[in-house]
C-alpha cells in the first residue's frame, strides 16, 4: 500500500500492534508539526496507565495527563499508547515514571513546553500525584514552566473538575 509523505517514519499506525513486555522508549514516533509558528496545546489523557511497584511488584494504576506545546515535531498517538503500555511490566516509583515519560518526550520531540502529571490511585490509603514540567531555556516557555509549576495545584484541580 503506498504511503503518503506525512506517513514517512510512522510505522506503528496502521501496522500490526506489537506490545513490548518492558519499558520501550524506542517505540515512540514523531511526525512533522504543520503549524510550528502557532502556539497551541496538545493534550493526552491516559486513564488506563499501569506500572509496577519496584519493591513489591504490585500494580499501580493512574491517569497520566500529558500536555505540550509542539515545536517542529509531534508525538504520534499510537506510538505513545504503545510506549505507555510498555510500563505495565516495568517497576518504577510514581515520581520516576512521571519524570521518565517527560524526559523521553523531550528527547523525542524537543517541544516548546511540556508537562506530565500522574494521578495515581491510592495504595494503603495514600495517593501520590507527581507533576513535572519543562519549558525551553531562554524562551517565554521557560517562564511558562515557572508559572505553571507555581500554580500547579490550581491547574490540577481544574483538570480534575473539568474532565
């Protein structure tokens, strides 16, 4: 089947789905942003995220919220789904997961701005909700990161209340 120019480099979409059994950042794919001169949000709500406790091996469940302002590249959504699925048999603390996801996406796409928030379900009566963000150094997005970091609790409450 002939593929158009936009599909160059995208292999997961439209192909047979192969699920990795452990952390697999290599499955992430990008495509070209057609509007790099515009500032706009791309948001992913991932309500079925699962990872394992690195100590007990027990499953941890979360909704991951990934929001970014793209620059030249964007993450392809099926590859993101496969990447997030690869955490199901991977053991990491909640805080590590959020930071690893953010850093992998920065390395992949070099976005203008990105934030990742994990809303983990309680275990033992305590829920852990780590938040990490990044704005390109020396740009207005660095200031955006500072602002959103300071006001994260208010932004987080808005996300929960306005799903």
